[in-house]
């Protein structure tokens, strides 16, 4: 459902938040290794998230990426919209350009309900809510 970039971004933010809760800052290389994402690709994603203030970064020997308490309240929908845009939430389920409430495709009404539930779910899940059992974390991130 989400692009590979969006999946990597979500996993990266989860990993960074886990480390931030422990007081650690992480490097691009560490994030890349932990979420099984190409390093160059991870760097682009983290730079984009940092420019939008979804994550913080500091330079230097003790630098790296981290989240503060306020960042933990970031909704998943914010990340999805930043990386994938709004097409998932506004587009036709069949990819038809002319589909609308006035001229619906065959799945329009059912897909509209699904989109609304998805939006609601993603708005309600905050990054801080995704931090759970340590054993589960290693399974979720790869």
C-alpha cells in the first residue's frame, strides 16, 4: 500500500525513536543497517524528514539523528503524506482519472469508506505509540 520509500521512512523513524528513548543519537549507517535499507536511500529519506522537522539532527562526533518528546507525537499520516503524498487518500481505487462522487467507478463507495478508515487510523497512531516490546522491535524493523 505504501511506497518502499514510505516503508523505510516509517521503519527509520521507529528505530530512531527507540534509540532516542534510550538517550542515543544514530548515524545514517546505523539506521540503514537496522531497517535493512540502502544507505544512500536512507540518507535521502532522513534528510527529507529532517528538513520537515519530523526528526532532529546534530553534527559532530556525538551527533546523529534523534527525536525529542514533541516528535513522538507525530502521526503516521504526516509521514505518509510527506513521503507518498495524498494520492492514496484522494485517488480512485482502480486508478481511474474520471472517478468522482458524481461519476463513481464500480468500487468507489466501498473504497471511499476504506480510505476514511485508513486516514483515521493513521491520524490516531503516533510515533510514540509504536514503541513496544524489544523482541518485537527487531522483527518489525527488518
